[in-house]
C-alpha cells in the first residue's frame, strides 16, 4: 500500500475506532486554529482528496493520538535521512521531543514564469508548519514556492523552499543556494563569485540555463533574502 494511502486509512480507521464524528474533528481542528471542513475530511477519507496539509496532519494526529512524526513520514513531509540513524558511532543529542515541535512560518506564492523564479507577494500569504529538525528552522524564516526547471534535478516546479534569513550578505555566500532579488525579478540560484574580477554569477543546476552575470560594481544593486535551509519537494506529489 502506498504511504499516502496508508496515511489516509490510518486517519479514517482511527477516527472510527475512537468514535469521533467528522463534524467534531472539524470543530476540534478549528480550536487549534486549523480550518478543515467536515466535507473535506469526508472527501479525504473517501479518497477523493489525495493530499492533506501539514497543519491538518499535525492537528489530526493530536486529536486522534497518532504519532505526528510517523504521519509526516507517510505524507512524505520528512524522510528517514532527516533523522539520526540508529547505531551511529556517536550518540545523537537530538530527542523525540524536538521532532514533536514545529514552527509556523509564512508561505508565499510562486511567480508566473520559469527560469527558477519565485514570488513573495505579501498579498498572497499562507502559513506552513515545519518540523524543528535540529533547530534548522526559525520563526524569522519564511517559505516560498519554486517555479521552473532551472534548478533541476535538486529543485522542481512547485517545490517549497525554506529560506534562512540569518545571512543576507551576498558576498559571504559564495557556493550557497540563495534567494536573490535582481532587476525586479526573484531567483533561486547558486551564488558564484569569479576570482580576481569579483563578478557575480547566478548559476543554475540545469545546464540548459545560462549564468546570470552581475558585474562587481553592480552587486550592491541586488538583494539577497537568505539561503535555502530546507526543501519540501512536490515532485510526483511527494514532499521531503
């Protein structure tokens, strides 16, 4: 059974076992600040809705007494690689308690054209709950969607990236993946400074796209919003 189908079955079966009506679940979710209609839950349990938001999974897990981390794994929100492996030479100091905590950050929409563009229009803001894995997400961070294929195979159309805003000094980010605003456009690119000239090249992983060159004297005209700290991949509707 596919993981997302298993998640759907666990939620539906557990709700029935605990004899909690759908309207009651919807009411309890609303008390947690999560809007999810009774009709949406019905359609999800019946398989008419294939995906479910992270904050809904978290709320349902709390209401139904499910392990939210395991539910996130089934949904594809996090992978085993995000967790310390058993049997490591050095014991991990990361506890299950950290995995049970989340931070809510704004999620902005995506741009209308390709070339790795993203959008962050403040008029179109959602919010997303991100697991606190080793403290890599902070309340000051934000998330945004990617559009285009310029950063494939590592970032795909529709992916959600989490942007760490702690370092926005572009000249210290050589080799980093950064969110760049340049000439009224927004890019997710690799930062590369040419030795000697100091010229900046915004590079793509996809070789089909040329570098965007920014002369050294013009570097100060662009704005760096931060670096990528996490990606939630939507490729084949699977999030990691």
